[in-house]
């Protein structure tokens, strides 16, 4: 969606909780239904905040890297 574009040029597929089982059900062959689940989520439903740049490497396998970063100074 347009709002996420300000953060990154790619947006992950965000599946709403009510649709998890439809998405992961290996027996669900309804391609149209699955395609509908890939519609961009409304930005009003997304909470965005800056996290550590450590998320950019798979080597950093720690839960704390998704904590909100506290900005210091004029950064």
C-alpha cells in the first residue's frame, strides 16, 4: 500500500488472523480465495515503528531485535 512505500519498497503478505487457517490449509485449492487474502492490509490496521538494523541479517536470531528503537538526538 502507499503508506508502507514510505518505509520500504516491498511489503510482506500480511494475512489477517481470521484467515490463517485458510492460508495454511494444504487442502485449500481455491486459488481465487487465496488470492483475495493477498490484498494489501489497510494501513490503519498496521502499527509501524523503527527496529534495530540487526533484523537485516538472519544471523541475528534474538527476540529483542524487533523491539522499538528509542531515537537519540536528532536522528
